[in-house]
C-alpha cells in the first residue's frame, strides 16, 4: 500500500464531520466548512464513482440568485461557472393560446435586457459541477470516498462519536464522527431512520430527458417583431417555460450543447401514466405543446436519457439538531422546481449548518442556535411550499400567473434574497425586528396565494400578444439590485422592514385593482359574492388602506396585475 493510501486509511477512522452523500449539497457543504474552519476534518461518502457523466446526470440545472451567489461568491467558483456552464437569461414563460402552435402570439414574461452581472445566474451541467467539486474538495484536504455506500448510521448520545458503516469497494469500513450530515438526496437516510418525514398536500409529477441538440424557442417563429422584442441577450439562454393549465414544460440549455426538457404536472390534472415513457411524453407534448413536440420529434435520435419522478414533493419535521445531526439538500425537503428553489434551500441550509457546526466545534453550546436555525429553515421551506400548493391550476391563466410570478419574484428578492446576500439568515436571532417582519410576511404570503386562487374562479383565460418584462416595473429593478448593495446591519434591518411594508402595499394594490375590476365589470352572482367576501375581509381591507396611503407618495404601476395595460396607457399619455 502506498504511503498516501495508508495515511488516508488511517485518517478514515475519526472525523469532525461525516457527510453522507456527495451530490451538490454534500460537496458544497464540505467546501464551505473547510473554508470557514480549515482545521476541520471532513469525510464525504458518495455512492457513485467519480467522474460522473456530464449532460445527463441529475436535475437541478437552473439556478436562481441565492444559489448562484452561494456558488460564485461564497464558495469562490466564479471562474468555473463562467467558463464551464452557461449564463442564464432569467426565467421566461410563455402562456397557452389556441393550441400553442404560434409561440409569437403567446403572452410572454421575461427579460428584454440583461440583468446586471452581480445578480448573474447560471444553467448548470450537474455532472460537470459535481466533478469539479469532487476535485476541489480533494485538493482542500477533505477525504472524498466515492464509489462507497453508507450502510448504517448509529447516532450516539452526547460526548460519544456517531458511527457510520460504509460499504467501500475494498469491503466494509466503520468510521466515527462528531457530527453526521445527511446529504443523501431522495434516499433520505436519516429522515427515514428518525421518522422525520412530513407529508405535504402538494402532489405533482415530473418526467424529463436530455437531447444532444440545442432546442431554441427562437427558431419556432419568423415573426420579426417578436424577435425584436429582445434588446440584449438570447432567448434560448433563459430557462424557458411553456405554461398551461396544471402543467409547465422546462427547456434548459446546457454548456455541452445538450438541452434538458422536462414536463411537470399537477397529479390531479394530468395522468402520469400518459407521460412516463419517452414516446408517451412526446405524444403528450404533441397534444399540449405541438411546436415543442415537432422540434423534439426531428431530433429524437439524439435522446440521451429519460427519467421520471412521481409525487416529488415532501417536507420534514426537523432538519437540524443539537444532538449533532443535520439534513441538507433533498435529504431534508423537496418542494417544487417551478422557480428552482432546490438549490436555494440547499444554499440556505448549508450556510446555517456550517454556522452551527463550526460554532459547536469551537466549543460553543449550540442548543439555542440549533433550534433557531431549524425553525428559520422550516419557516422558509413552508412559506415557499405555499407558492406551489394548489396553485397549478393558475398556470393556464396568463394574467393571473403573470401577476403571481411577478409577486413571487418580488417576494423572493425582497425577503430571502436580501437577507441571504447580506449573510443575515444565520444572525436573525440578534435582530428581533427581522423576526417580527418575517412572521408578518409569512401571514401576508398565505393570504396573497389564497387571493390568486379565488381570482382564478372568476377570471377568463386566453390573453394574447403581450410581452411583460420584469424590468417594466421600477420596484422589480429596485428589489433585484437591492439584494447586492451590501448594507451595514442597521440599514439592512431598516431596508428589510421597508421591503415587507412595500410587499404589503403591493398586495393591497393587487386586491384593490381586482376588486374594482370585478365590481364594475360583472353582475354575475358568483363574482359579486366573491367581491363582497373580499371587501369584508379585514386583512385585505388593511392592505388596501395601506396601499392607498402609501400610493400618494409612491405610486406603483399596476401593469403587473393587468398584463401591462396601464403601461401602454401611460405611454400613450406621454406620447400625447
Ligand atoms: C423534477 C425536478 C427538477 C428540478 N429542477 C431544479 C432546478 O432547475 N434548479 C434547482 O435548483 N433545483 C432543482 N431541483 C431540485 C434539485 O434537484 C435538488 O435541490 C438537488 O439536486 C439536491 O441535491 P442533493 O445533493 O441534496 O441531492 P443529490 O444531488 O441527489 O445528491 C445525493 C447524493 O447522495 C448519494 N447517496 C444516496 N444514498 C447514498 C448512500 N447510501 N451512500 C452514499 N451516497 C449516497 C447519491 O449518489 C447522490 O449523489 C429539481 C428537482 C426535481 C424533482
């Protein structure tokens, strides 16, 4: 046996931390902790042998700002991201219209100009990223045991090491560690062992595949005006979503030249049995998204894989414990991929876990810290889940869904985005005002999601020919860039309070505009009953009053609720 191998074998016995699962969550946590506390000894155990395949490895390819910031700024992977992956041109949605045969007429929501570099996001080739992370953590002195399977975890009481049994190509090995972090993804090793699984009432399914070919929505139309809508950047670099009642289809470009395509459906509205093989999925696309299907049909010989996942959403009762175990990534919770929150929840959990464990290893009593971090993480996870639960029917309505996406995005930039970019989440306990605002925001969020559902019952769908740009609305630009301004703590707290107040104003505007529209436009009994019920709701009344009060000084363009109509009106006014 070579010297290095002997040293590794000896070192394999006792660690500060054993991370069980070396997917993106486990690998990044190892790197983060090593950077924060270089003396920490870390073992990562991964079932698959490295290098893993590129292009067709895992889902989780589209990033949003928190995950992108985590990988780029906190882990220092900027160069790798910029040279080995694609820049993402935001989330772009096309809403259903007349059988979906002409993309140029579908209502489109997206960017027309490139967002600033400091809020860049990426389209990740997951295999390529995990291979790089495997290489980097090895270089950093972390023991990376790939091709090895965790067989058993024996959690021990305080002052004793936890024990882990690993099936290695050379046989079974026992290791011990002060901390055990489950990063085994959907295998949920510890969640199952500790019976922490929590059912959710969101039931949705996904199927996806990769093609060794670039699917480019820009090729689907020759309409010059439609092409000219985009001033900078290229549509294909967006995470393009084709939306319909109870479904969305993702189209994500990968740096290898491949494209990832996925169909995600509400389990009650679309039968999983009609799409769980490639030929069936293609038939389903022919029926619902014919332009997409025709493009894929021409290139089906370039199919690289086909995967399915039924009922992918689940919660968890507890994710971090002062008994020296934590669950991260999908070993903890799995929500819904519509806005790509998986990578964000991973970044948030990893940062909280890194804080928890490094403090514990430095000798701090972490009982309170563990409880607070655990509650905070579950608060975000539960709040995000409510943006998906029972909301898939909205996807067939361009106006409501556009308002919802803008609302959800504004919330994301104003609340978790602002706090994460300022490294505030792990320090919320020091700021009672932030905790109060978080609780307030959580109630607000539930109400607005319910309002969207009630609105759907009244509203017809079928809008066409509109292009809504995130940056049409100055508040979107302000919230997006606002994440990155690096405020000192006191100013950050004030900004956070202002952001929550602004969201209340925005919600008040939503309620006010919709109530007024229906009150005057329809005498239908159902409509009028709903209007009366909204008007009698004290929470909505408070939001509307706040909106009216704040709007004198800070008016908001209501085009985000009305498919941009007020914007056109304003332009006319200016032109006149
Ligand atoms: C349909 C769908 C689409 C998605 N799209 C996106 C998206 O666009 N953007 C986004 O951010 N998120 C997305 N997600 C979520 C994203 O996939 C996850 O957040 C992310 O992959 C979780 O990473 P992880 O490291 O926890 O799990 P994984 O990447 O699955 O890693 C777990 C690792 O543990 C290993 N392992 C398991 N059991 C053992 C064992 N016994 N011993 C040793 N090793 C073991 C596995 O081999 C694996 O490598 C999507 C999810 C779904 C379901």
